[in-house]
């Protein structure tokens, strides 16, 4: 991944009041708790599929950067093997999945354990996706601005292309969300997440361009793509 060199003075602030974030936290707990209970049978089936196709362990865990760059551990159902090439490097993701676990990833069933992180306060239902600390640090000041709010199980980048986007495109969309966060936008993202599960990932060029222009104005210079050499 290319490292962006951004000026240390860049600041996006927090667009909402403390009361907003308290209400968002309450709604997160209410929504995540309800979904967790309803999805317990689905999680049990997912665990059986992982055990039958990949064996133990059932979960993949990794340290990720949360709000304020605070490190927490994220857990997901394991969907890939540790198969490696002769030189010891991991094989591409597609070669380390089974047909069953690829479907779990497509439907995002593997991410259901993250509901516990939402309930514990490490994550939100909606926000920038949690990334490894080294990845966030590689974005420099933009990475720190991205961590001004809690990471989410889904977010603006995830419903606007997700795996079809470059890292620079994702961070532009994430920072646009940080600056424009609202309960209405969160509700819209949750609905778009359901749509994405059914129709598949699609890049929304208008939203991407809007995010790039927003970030360019804040930086007072080039778009993140040109700055990062991507």
C-alpha cells in the first residue's frame, strides 16, 4: 500500500454534538443487541460450516485501530486457510477460501461476531471499517482523522464499492462520512448494506467523486489519488 504524505495541520473536526454520539451509542446497543439475538441460529450454522470446511479454530482475530487510535481486538468467523506459496508467502485470498466460506464472506456472515464489539463500545454499527494500526498509520494525518469516530461493521465506503475501490478511494469516502455523519446517513447506509448483500458490490461514481472533491478542498491541493501516486 502506498503511504500518503499529508500536512500535519489537516483537521476535519467532529461535525456532531456530544449528545448525537450518546444517542448513536444508545441506538448501536439497541440495534446490535436485537440483531445478535436474532442471528444466534445463523451464527451457529456459520460456525458449523467453518468447522466442516476449515476445521478449528473457528475465529480469526486481529488487533485493529479504534476511535482515537485505541487498539482493540476484532473477531470474525475464519473463512480462509493459511495456505502458502513455496516462498512462504500467503496465497491470494481467492485460493485460500472454499466455495462455502466464499459465500459466507459474500453475505458477510463471517462478520456477525463483531456485534459483540459494537455492544462493548469498541465499534459502531456504521463507521469507517476497522483497520490494522500499521495500515492507519500509513495514511498519516488522514488516518488519524479517520479514527476520530468509532469504526463500524458497515460504512460509506462499503456501500460504494468496497473491494472494488483503492485504499485512497476508501479513505476519501471514510473522511467524507466522518465530516457528514448523521443518524439519517447511518440509516441510509444500513439500508444500502442490505441492498449490497442482495445485488453485490458496485462503485457509485457520483459519491466517489463527491468524496474526492471534498477531501481535495480540505487539503487545498490534489485529490488523494494524485497525492498518493495511485
